[in-house]
C-alpha cells in the first residue's frame, strides 16, 4: 500500500527480531529486518525508512557505531533511532548514544505498549513529513508551471507591445504621407490673395481640421513613446507665461469659432527648467478639452501661481463637468467619461492621459476637480521650478505665418515618390520664388542632384530604387560641396533621426511638414550659404 510505513529492526539475535516484529504487527507497518550493520545499510539504501529500532550490543559494529555512520550520511540523518539495551547504562553511555543520534532508549524486555506508542509517533511524523514534501514538490511544480506561463505571457505581451509600437509608427507614417500634400496645398491656397468669403471660410475650416488630425497622429506616437520610456525631454530655462501664451495661440481658433471667452491671469514671471514644447502641449490639451466640453459662449479661465518651489497652472471651465464617480477615470487612456448625456466631442481619450504622463516626466502632477455634471471642471498642472532664476532668457513665441517670399531664390531638388506630395511641395517652393526640379526615385534624384548642383535637396526616405539615406551618402561621396540635405519623412522616432543625422542630413522634418519651419530653414540657407545648420529645439539639425 502506498501509505505503508517502513520500520527497520536491527538486532544480531533472530529471536529478538521475531519478538519485535510480533510486537509491531500492524497493517500500516512494513517491518524490515537486519542482523548486522551491512544488511541494515543495504536496506536503508533501498527503502524509505520511518524509524530504526537498533540494538546497542552487536558484534563487529556496535549500535553506537552504526548510528554514527547513519547520522553521518545526509540522506539518513533525519531518521529517528530508538536504542535497545539489555543492561542499565551509565550516564556517559546514555550521552554517547544521544551523541550518536539516538532519540530515545528502551530496556529489554521491551514494554509492548511503550514500543508501539513510540514507533507510532515516529510513523506519524514520517507521514506528515512525507506529505509536506509531496506538497512542497507539488507547489514547486506549480510555481515552475506558473513561472513558465508568466514568462510566456510576458513574452507575448512584449511581442504585442512591439507590434503595437510598430503598428503605430507605420500608421503614423502612412497617415502623414497623404497629410503632407494636403498641408502644402492648403498653405498655397491660403496665400493666394483675395478669395470669395465661402472659399476663404472653407479653406480655413479645412486647415483647422488638418491641424487637428496632425495633433491626433502626434499624440498616438507620443503615447507609444511614453509607454516605452523612449520620449526625449529637452529641458531648458523658460518663462512659463510665454509657454502658456504659446499654447493659447494654437487653440485660439477653437475658442473664437464657438464664441467662448477665455481670461488669463498668468503674467507673473515664473521661470522654470522644463521642456517648453511638452508643457505647451499639456496646456494646449487642457485648453482644447475645456473648449470641447463647454457650451457656445462658455467661459474658460487660465491662471498661474508660484507656490514655493513649484508653479501651478489651472485651467477652469463652466462646461459639462464630471460625475464624482468618474473622476478617477479621467486620465485613463482610451477612456470616455460616462455622463447622463454623452457628448460627441469626447475624442479618443488620449490627450489627458498623455498630459498626465508628460507632467510626471517633469516631476510634476496633473489633477482634476469637479463639483459634478453641469458644474464645470478645473485641471491643475503643478511643475517644479527646478531652482530657475529670475531674468532668464525666455523662448521666443512661434513665428507668425508670412506670405512674403525669401529675399533670394534658391535652387532646390525635391526627391519624392508620392506624386501629390512632390508636386505640391514644388508648387509651394515656386510660389516662394525658388527654382525647383522634382525626381520620383532614388537613382533619379541622385542623377538630378549631380547634374543640377542645387543649394538644397528635400529628400524622402522611403524611395524606390535607392532609399533617401543612401541617396544622401552618395551625394556626400560624389560632390566636393554637398547641398543642404533635408529629410522629409513620415518616420519621426529618435532612431530615425539618428539614422538621417549619421547619413549627413542637416535637418529631419516630419510630414506633414511645418511650412513656417521649412521657410525659415530655406531663408537661413540663403543667408548663410551651405554652412552646416545648428540644432534647434524643434527637432531640426
């Protein structure tokens, strides 16, 4: 039976073994007999033994010596040994037995009840120890299985996360390609002089929606970068009031369109060591959120206060508010707040989640308070000032759009396989007064550049025949003075920027290109010739 317990009896007298075996006659025991030390050891090696009943006086090897040998073996040292003796023992003999590993003594003739009781105690201890060992083995097996399952799940999650990031990057690239000619074409039309009111209004609406779509694409990519810890923070000392006004510039059309009133109390000079672009992004998201959830003619208030070593920017509105039980979900990504009346302007649930993470990356916080539905909401952005000193030079506000062409004309080659993107860019450049040639493939672009010797090359990266990186390297190798190489691409990760920088591109502009930024780059090229351009905070090089 699987629950039978092995008891080893060791005595050089056969009749003693017979007597002990009869006393331990129990179906739960399996009695093993040995008349000498050698057989006892062989039985121990072949069987799991719960207890040993061992005679002290034996020829060749005494019970004390056998006990010491047993206890000196790691496999057997936990087996309890019960010594049998026919003589009264002196104290030193008792101590010798205990030193050899005995747990108790019995004197012959043995009292049957005492023997059975002691062996029963050892057997019960053995059963419990064996059960614990089996349980421990089972638990270890389950732990190993669960660990393997968790490792497999973690690997699957990592693979899914990488696939998600790749998907988002590819999606952004694919979305940016069609957005690029739309951005350029709208800019061309917006600067075409007098237009009928209906045309002007239509173009303005298209331009606003295009800006909104670009922001959505950028937010999707930023969420991916933050989750991977790959978002770069470019901190510098700036004046926070200028950052707030910069954010308001980007959101003011939304307020004007809905006749909403915005008041600002943020003129106090509060310098801080932050990434100005990211802080403007946070404030811009809060302003957009306030506008979306406020009625026509609603009121939004922005205020900034310095509180010790921190600065707090609050954006308050009198809009739809937030139910108390939903406040904890406001900053969850892809979450829509459950209200009694659902709004069509709830968006994708990206902006606020991203804003909180950007605040945390600055060592700050972003919190929300609302008295309930219909009672508005207040978002509070707290940032450490970082010990910034008064009087620091603030960042200039983004340059206003200008329709005037640069002071001089440049020779420009556009290498772009997307015909709409290439043609729209050429039209825009020609409108600025530049001389333009367009190539559709990498090899054609290289040939045109070597023939034309232009001042500037605007080059896509994903080109047929030869990618843009190789085009740039070939131009640098074959021309004694390279033109200013500008990468125009839908790929905008830090790795993409490193790759273009190493290839020799002086600027990396992500589609749809900020045309004001490109215009400034071209003007700088005309003013400075083909000297290398310095890095700028907007990501160009």
